[in-house]
C-alpha cells in the first residue's frame, strides 16, 4: 500500500487533507451555501466562502453541511464540495489513491456510499479507515501493541469511542454528539434565556472564546442578535456561566458512554486502559476547563492530547509513510 498519497477527514465541521511528502494541505469548513432558482438550488459558496456567508444572506439561502453524524446526507453537494477542495490543491491530474477517515459506527451501506463518492471523483483506489486509529497514532501511541488503548474523539458532528489493540478495534461506538450540536444548543439557550436570536456562526465563536467548564470562569463576550419580540437588533453580554448548562450535559453524556464501554470489557483490558490513560482528541477536547471537569467527574486516568483538533489527520499522515502498518490495520477493518 505504499502508493497511497492522500488522506482526507471529512468532518461535520471541517474537512482536512494530508498529502504525502507535502504535509497538512487543507482545512476548510464542510459547508455549502445554495440559493433557490427556477431550475433548482444553485451553489453560491463552498468551504470558507460558505462559512463567511452565515448570518449575512437572505432567508432563501441555505448554508449546510452535506455530511451529518459521519454519514453522507447529500451525495451531490458533497461531491461538488470535495471536487472544489481537490481542485484547489491541483489534484486534477494526480487522483491516484486516497485514504478516507470514517467513523467506526458506519454500516456497510454507508461505507459503500463513501467509496462510490471518491470513485466518482476519479480516484483510482480508495480505502476507508476508522479515524480512531489515526487519532491514536497522532497521539504517539503504539496501536500494534498487545497493550490496549482507548480513544475518545469528540468531533464536529459526533463522538467516536474506541478500544484498540493489535491494529484492530475491540469495541467501538459512535455517538451523535459533536461540536455542531453544542452550537445549536447555545443558540437555543440564548434565545430562551435572553430573548435574542443569534446565528450558528456566532454560537460557534461563543463556544470557542467563552465556553468553559470552570464553575467560576469570568470569560464573556458581547453578541448582537435579533430581539425575539421587537425584531430589532440587540446586543447582550454572554458569559461562561450562560454556556455551562449547555456544556456540562454534553460531556456528562459522553462520560456515561465511556463508563458503559469500559465496564463491559474483560478485566485485563480495563487494566491496560487504566495504565495507558484514556485519550481525548477532537476539537471539543479544547474546551477550557475540560481537564478539571474530568478530574472531578471521570474515574479513570486520562490525557487530553496536544493539537487535539488536528491529531487524527496528522496521524493519517504518519500512516501514509508506513505502508506496512497501513496494510495491517486495513486487513483488520
């Protein structure tokens, strides 16, 4: 498998591409902006351009991700979006082979859809690989070892929980919980508690800049939205305490799922996990105060990896340089 040149992670929030011998080549929002015409919807923005349009267009324009919970929801729009990304990287004459990172909970039909999409984009060879393998590799773990590792990848659309041993997944699950769900919950909470409507772009910014699991955090940010009653723009100061009731239940649910997974494992494997610590990766692992929250609410050793939002695609880059390991992992998926 030494001929694989490209790796792509099509996340619910961002799409990332790694090119062998070149490095981390692209990171753009997995977003499409389309407006209605007499002939049907017409795409008017892709990737970063679509994100910049959020909250700034008329009501007829739809801005959406064609992938949700790790599954392709709109084949044609995702095809157009990926084609746009590949053309930006000048893949037109070099679409030989690509590795696609996927969630571990996809069924065979959902996997086949990914395969069809990449073949439609004129790649000659396509393989699918669970993202969690790459998360472990990016974090510096030896996934070929008999010692078991556990990784919790909290991404934009969902959360993967996987127990990995000797290049295979012993137990894995995908939860429909991710950063975009938090963005929606933040917008709904602000509308309910403060009577103003904000866009998802503003919600995401609040999550990144103000979101915190510290009980007494004083971070705050002024946002402008539309007053629900008067329909007039109004500003309001949002503090970390406003977002805490959104963040805590989100992480509580993930912790419960991890507990269920670990308690279902044989004692020898559980011991390995305790000795190696549970790895937390993905963009939502960057939330301020997560370490303190885990110390109080999580009963197992843990590690929040460095560069958590990019660790998976960087791990995929390592695999592109190790064809022997790639083949071993692929044989076990």
